[in-house]
């Protein structure tokens, strides 16, 4: 028992846990299959949040379903002493606040490329999703540059009514990885919001240095 939070962590039978009928979050069959695969590969890594005294699930409904499909009989659970309104509020906060985060795409692609197809699947990503993120990363690299260049790129046209230019260069896979790593480092170090800003910053530093 935690004296600070009043939460109790223990291992319980899945059959003793009661789903909250008012839980508003659902999961697709494909999403459930990915969650099951993750549990089978890595084990059950995140406890279920449960209301003390009722055994009603506050957060973790889909993980419980996936755990059953993976053949687990017991799961870790954190029991919290809250009333019904607060239990439902915690449920909504758990789901809603997760929507406030977003991927740093270049870092995500770098991590996903380090694993094989089976590992990516266990992490919840299929090959089509990886390619989607790669395409997004490359679009971020290739669009939004300002001004004319003395050295014409492979592709260069102006966006209508925006005063902006879109430029694209053909690069090898190795060159692309170097470029994206440099942009990611510049964005992090200089607290820049986009890869376009990072590229302009890098170029400006070079021009200033002669």
C-alpha cells in the first residue's frame, strides 16, 4: 500500500475484474490484435486501474480483453479508492490526455527502422504505417523552402498565392538519413518547430561562416 497515494498494487484474476459499461472508448479488431501481439511479445507491462471495493475497471479495458486473448489468467492491477463520478472522470482523462501527444516523426522512423518487421508488429506498427511515416518525413523535408536558388534543384515550383516555394532534391537512402538526423538534431538543440526552420538555420550558419 502506498502511504502517499493510497493505491494498492496486486496481481488479480482477470475474471474478477468488471468492465465499466459506460466506458466510451472502443478498439478495432485490428487494434486489438496488435495489442495482443504486444502482450505476447513483451508481457503485461502496464497495470490495470481498478476501483476499490467494486473491482470495476477504470482504465485498461482493451488490455484486459487482449490479455484474455493472449491466454493470461492474471494481470497486475492498481486499486484506487474513488467514487463512481471520479472513476469515470479518471477514465475519460486517461483516454483524452493521450490524444494531446504526437509523434516526432523523424525520431519515430529512425527507431522503427532499427527493428525487424516482427518487432515493429509487436510495437503496434505494420509496414504500411512505417511507409506512411517515411513519406510524411520526406514531405516535411521537401516542402516549404523560401526564395530562389542560384543552383536549381531537381524540382522547384512556387506555391500559388503563398509567396512560398516547394523544392525537392533526389538523394540516396544514406544521404536522406544524414539529412534527417541533422534536421532532428537542429530542431532539438535550437527548439525549432519544423524541419524547414531547421534546414534554413543550418544553411544560414554555413553562409555566415563563409
